[in-house]
């Protein structure tokens, strides 16, 4: 029942991902959430560390796209130094724009990983679209109010997930 909220992988941050291992699993494309996955929602631009990580991913042959529920202005400004393909107002956990992203990358759903910090938008949406879902810990404890209300319940699901992984 709760399993549809469980990610395939849970890591401390996007920098803790083993990119080569993902590629070995058959992952060819990565959809990345922005707010609190890469930076706090009030930080406008990517850090140098993020720019380097994405260029490493691209060099290894991965396709990388940003997929955010935030506005066009937010996503475009964040992307100005990255020049990735993007989807704003993605409405995750709805699958319509996730499916559109897969199409834009010209990949199949089992070749795509979705990385995000929220269970009920990123992980649930990615699972519904049959992607490989990767949950990261939020980079900041600052959240928009609409996210804040979900964090309590999210912690409970993560606790269940950790128990489930142990058994
Ligand atoms: Mg987020």
C-alpha cells in the first residue's frame, strides 16, 4: 500500500549518487527536480558543484532535464547557466509532464531516473510513470508553506521505507 511512495533509492544528496552505477543499471536519462533537491527554493542559481555534476553526467552520455512544479521564471533563471531542457509547472505527481519529458529525451520509461526531495510529488509521480525513483534529503530545512505541510507525513513514510528495506 505504502510502496507506491517508496523510492528505488534513497541518498543523502544528489552528490552521493554513483552515476556509473546508474548507467550500469540501464539508466540513460535523468529528470531532476530543482527546489530542495539542488538548491533551497530561495536560491536563484545553481552552485558550481551542480554545474560540474551535470556536465559530468552529460559527458558520460546521460540525458539530463529539469522538471519542476515551480514557475517558468524560476526554472528559466535557474537553467540559464545550465542550458538543459526543462519543464516548469510540471504538476508532479501527475504523470502527464513526466511522460512528456521522457518523450523529449527520446527514451523509454525504464531508462529514466527521477531525482527529487519530495515523496508525494517526485517519488509518487516517478513511480506512477514507472521510472527509477531516487529520493534525496532536502538540501535545506526551508520550505514553501505548501511543502512544509507534507513533511511530517513524509517522515513517517521514510521511516516505513527504511524498515521495509531492512526486512
Ligand atoms: Mg523539490
